[in-house]
């Protein structure tokens, strides 16, 4: 039955006078929402002839001149009252209701933080961002079975330090965790599908491990389909790898110093950018500018932005009172989601975030500095300029987070660059080196950051990407600087990987039982790590 037929039938019932205002279906639904928790729902089947039922004789409502009528919309489950018209007739519209589902069928496993948020949202009818889940992170723990200790190579007495770790974009059984170290090794782990063995004292072991470079590897990035990855090394090159066969596919040469960061174009399997200590940003395309060199290809960049983060020296700060340029390295880059031609970059000379259009051509004069498409400047301060160590983009692509060496993480509007809209800080957060990185959870509710004191700080974010609640969790497990952090890409469970200068990589899982055991035993608390939650009411 059409909605217009329902409203017309409700208003033109037998014996009713023409009202001054017609009662619509929207009035009925609004009235139902206001009174659904106060009045008992009544349902009655239609008669065998298919006609509408009326109230029996002697009913008090009928004695007062009121008649109860019901209109069917395919099923009879909930009665929704309609506002009475001048004819003193009350109408009930019967709306269909789907069969109830169990929480597990609706929201999946309740061990997932996102599933818990959705369940509470449905039960309390409040916004997802208004529900705090920081208390669940207090059960994050990393027993010895989830710790990987890097071993010294055969030709070295000193163990290599982990420099970066990244989860693949896939979730579930296809998920892998890549770890690169200063010895040039690449290791792949499967922490998502492996069982947590408390009795295991050997720790985690890689599924596969191979040598990627002859020098330190500072960054690794998975391709969109997780079949390939690109690594950035101190040997001044980037390399493309076939993950399944551990085969070298291409070498990207052009930088004159250590390559610090790489970033794939969003949902693109052919283009990525690299940033180096020589101050340049290079754009690469796997389809062009390549030459066959043995079993792999040798690539040349399709575009180069030189001296991207060179700074100006103040006149009064130089020995002879002359100004000039300060050579600065590019410490991190990140391709934006809303415009794949834009790449954001930060450097070692200032807190400025620059946005580059990779289609732009380089300056014709060697003395000219390149002009970015936009910049995000900090408010004017009397303090000296400090560098920035990392960039992180949220899942929606609207917020950009930059970790600065003034012990703050600045929140930028990626869609409208300008002054930072907010900043995140904590007493436990110390960003004093360019090895500190940040990582965003797949649900966009938590931002994790390493720290020079060995802590890992996790801020809870609101709907605007800010830490308005001042809630945070602090993970303690590394005895030296915790540089790299990475979130598992799936939403069915909460998992976090951290790397430290103590030569270990830890994988943190939510396990309330082990967390309680760790808190009761000081020895296990020291070996397994622990998490403390700070909430300000």
C-alpha cells in the first residue's frame, strides 16, 4: 500500500469531518518516537475477511466517541500511534520490524574494540565517537612469546637494531608484519594468525627473512595489493620486492644521501615517492623511465623536487652577520587521499608541513627554492625552530598528524592547510630524535606514538581528530627509545607492534587474564610489559 494511500485512509475514515490540517505519516512516526518508551505497544490481527478491526462494544474509548483503527503495512508487529484529528479518531499504523539478531551475528566478535563500540552505540543510541574505549587498552600486554629479539650477524658481534615495521593492508589470514633493521635484513611475521604461547621462551620467529640491502633500511611500505613492497635504505637507493618469492624487481637510484621515507600513491600500484637526507623528494613510476639490468629493472625518477626543506638562516645568527640557506633533510612524506597528486612532507629544519603537487616542474634556476602548493605553519613563537620526525594520515584522509621535536604532535586539516587545529602532548611523550614515528588505528579512534624514554603513548581521539577528553594509554615494555609503532589493519581485533633501541620488536594484544597476572607478579610485569590508562574526568 502506498504511503499516500495510508495517510488518505487515515484521515478520511467513516464518520470523520474534514480536518483543518491533514495528519501525515511523518506525524505518526514522530509521535511514535516520542512515546515509544512510555506506552505499551498493542497489536491485533485483521479479521478473516481482511477488513479492519474496531474496538468492541462497551469500550471506554468508544463511549467517549473515539474509535481505534489499524492499518497494515505487510506485517503486524509494532503499533505506532498517530496524532488525533478533529474527528477524535485515533489511528495506529503497523510497521514491520526485522527479526532480532544476536550481538555476535550483528557485530562480530566482541573481542574487537570496534565491535564493542558498535554494540554500545546501538544499545545506548549515542554517537560512536562519544563512547570511550581507552579502558580496554589497559589489557594490552606483550608476553615473551610475542617478542622478537634481533640477533647479531655472523660477521658482527653487535646485534642490529630494528628501524621500521609495517603491517600489510590485508586483514585476517593474509595479514603479515614486515620488519627492517640497520643490518639491511627484511623479516616477515604472522602475529595475527599465530597463537600466543605463554610458555614459549624463544619469542617470535619470522616466517621468512632475507637480505634486502647492504646498509641500513629506514623505511618499508606495502603496495596496495600486498604483493610487493618498497624499501628505503642508507645505500641511497630504494628497492622493489616480490613478497611471495622474496625477489628483487627493481632498483631506484637518484638520491645522493640516505633515503629516509617512502610513500605509495593512494590505491595506486605503480607510483610512489621517496624522501632523502639530501633534501629532495623524488616521484617514481614503475611503467616508465626503466631499463633492464639483469633480472631486475633500473629506474629513474619522473619528477624531482630539490631542496624541499632548506631553511633560511637569520642574519644575526651567523658569525659574519650574513644570511643564507640551511641545508635540511626531508624526514617523512605522505601522499594524501583526496588528491593523489599532492604529497605532504616535513623536514629537519622546522615544524612546517609542506604540500607539493608532484606534477609541478623544478625551478629553472639552481639558486631558486621550490614553491609548495600549500603550507601548514605553526603559530608564531619565540622559541627556535625544531624539526619534525614523522607524518600520519587518518583513515578518512582529513587529518594529518606531525610529530615534532618540541614533544608535541600537531593536528592539521589535510583538506584545508593552514595553522594546526590542535596539538597532542603528554608527560610521557618525548620526541627528541628523527626516528620517532606515529601510527593511526584502523578505526581512527587512537593515535600511537613512540618516545625517546621507551614509552609508547596512545591518545584517544574525538570525532574531530583531537584529544579533547585528555585520555591516553601508556605502554611500558622497552628499556630504550621506542622509535617505530604500527597498528594491525583489521578491525576484528586490536593489535599493535612496537620497535625499540633495545633490539626488540614487541607485539601487543588485548588479554585481560594475562594482564591481571602481570600486574600481580613484578617479574612478569617487567618481562611482559604493561599498560596504564590515564583518564581525566
